[in-house]
C-alpha cells in the first residue's frame, strides 16, 4: 500500500533551527529550503507528499501546486492547515501518515485509521534517509521488538519503517 505523507509545513519548518531563524527574515526562502529537503526525501523514498501551509488570512482561494514531486497547498481564507490535514487524513485513511506535533490533530487522524508522527520524529527519519543516500550506510539501526506485539502496533511500526 502506498504511503501519502500529509505534512504541517510550518510545524515541520520550525523544528529546523536554521529554517526557523530564516523564517523571521524571509518566509518564502524558508519555505523553499524546506521544500528542497522534502523533494530530496521524495526522490529517495518515492512516497506521495503533500505539505500544507496556513494561509487563512490570505484573501486568495486555496492554491495547490506540485513542485518536483511534492504537492504544496496554501489553505484558503478561513481554513487552517489543521483543518486540511484532518479532512485529507479522513479521505486517505490507512494510506495517510500525518506529520504534525499537534497532539489533538494526531489523535483525531488516528481515530480514522491514519498514522501520525511528530515533526521532530519525521525530521530524524528525513535526515537519516539523506545521510544513508550520501554515505551509503544506515544512520538508524533497525529495531526489532523482543516479543510479539499486537497487530495494530505491528502495522503502525511497519508503515513507519517505510519512512
């Protein structure tokens, strides 16, 4: 089953110190730098990626563009990235992996069958994938539990292992 990563863009961006700092100077450049990292990750892992940025006070309607394999969504006026992520996760169900550090969103999407991961945890996996590509060796060793886990937990771990 294909994975569709649904990413809260600003949430992830603020987990990267240099991009968080750049956000104060040039939000556009910070978003471009984040998208560059996500494009590299998409090239390596081949997952469908949608990154969502809040634009709720922007009078323009929702904008969607695809840049080098990464779909970028700026929400419509009055709509938050959280609302968009919830709606898309409900549509995608088991295929969705939602990347957000917002506990309420993560809990909500998991009730509909989606998997969630914090932005910090996803960032570690993204950086590990890039490191593995550059160095040709694994940064994170594979983890195996000592006893058999419940089926739901095994499915979750299997999906997260693909990240």
